[in-house]
C-alpha cells in the first residue's frame, strides 16, 4: 500500500477509510480536520436523492474517525465562484447542512464557532483549509482554475480580517491534493486569461510552461499552486504558514479522486473538513 506521507502531511490507511492530515494542523488539539481519499466518495453524481445515503454513510465514517459529529457538517453548493460566506449557525439542528439553498454559489465558508464542520469537495481542484489560532477562526474554500483566477483565497482572508479581525501573519493555510503543473494542461484561451490576470506578478515564466502539441495545437501547463502561493504571500500570509500537500491528484489517481484522470463523465469527490471542537 503506497504511503503518500511527506514532511507536510500524514497518510492514514485503514480497511475502509483513507485520508490525509496536515502535520501543522495536528499540533492544534482544538481543531479536527482531514482530506479524504478514494475509499470514500462524497459525490452526488447529478442525483442527490440516489446518492444521499452513500454520502451520509461516508460522512459518518470520516466524522467518527476524526472525532466529530456528522450533524455538524456544513457543505456549501460550490459553483467555481469566488464567493465566500460567514456561517455562525446551522439551518438544520440534527442533520447536516448539505445542498441547502442558503449556501448556493458559495465556494468558501468561514466561522469562529465550534461544532460547525466546514466541508468542501473536489476532484482536481484545490481545497484550502485556513486556521487562525489567535482569533480561533477557520475557513474552507474550493478553488479550481476559475476560483484561482478570481482569487478566492484572497476573498477568504479579506473576510477573516473584516469579520473576525484576523491578522494574516497568524493565519495558516493548507492546500489539499489537486491537479498540479505536471498535469494541468490548458489551451490558448485559458493561458491568455492567466497572462492577463497575473502579468502584474512578473512571474509568468514560472507560472506558465509550454506543454505538448496536440493535433497541431500548442498546449500549456499552468501552476495554480504557485499562483495561490503568490496570492497568499501578497495578502501577508507567512511563507512558513502556507502548507502544501505536494500531491498531484492525477499522478496519484489510484488513491485520489480525479476528474481528469477518470477520463469519463463519472468521477467521485474527496472532501476536506475542518472544525473547531
Ligand atoms: Zn501530475
């Protein structure tokens, strides 16, 4: 069984459950967190009614494993926006807040309340877990290339500052497994968009590399992790507080849900969860 552990994460493998945790977050006993791997699927596959039972069972398993309650789960309806919201109270008392209209078009959730287990999902996109140990604020955000280009990580930090007076110098930001520069191949349109948005960083040569030529068309490889590192540092997050899992979801698609590696219209979803106990 391949072990994905590295200096930033530990990989826990059990018979019917598998997940990673960030070493830096494990130092804080007041929070629970994880990112789940392929043995658990949190996807609804366009049929919420059919798959809700399966998703509930899988939340049960992972919540029990990390010592939280399933009914604490708050999962927004992600649509690749840069919208983030503060959540201080759940809608449902005894059941998860999942796929509820109040969370429509929200790709990030933030709270300073305990017993709210923020959960986002991915299959190649980046999931960010934020923690401010001084003000006791957590956030969880989903950022594919669209979220990265519209700078959702910046929106999260701004809202943590505005609402809870977080100091960026205190904030820890962890990045889940996601599609990396080795596999994030795009066409000219996305590359041009990237150039236009991130020209100002003067780091386009590092961000965009030439990829393959497919059917006479040049492809490009984009480093969305680097873009987000730059965005986070520009917001005042300390370099040592930006913790990358260093795992490509396509390279490790045997273990990790990956839309691109699936090559089909069906793929599962992993989830990142964070809760203040
Ligand atoms: Zn890769």
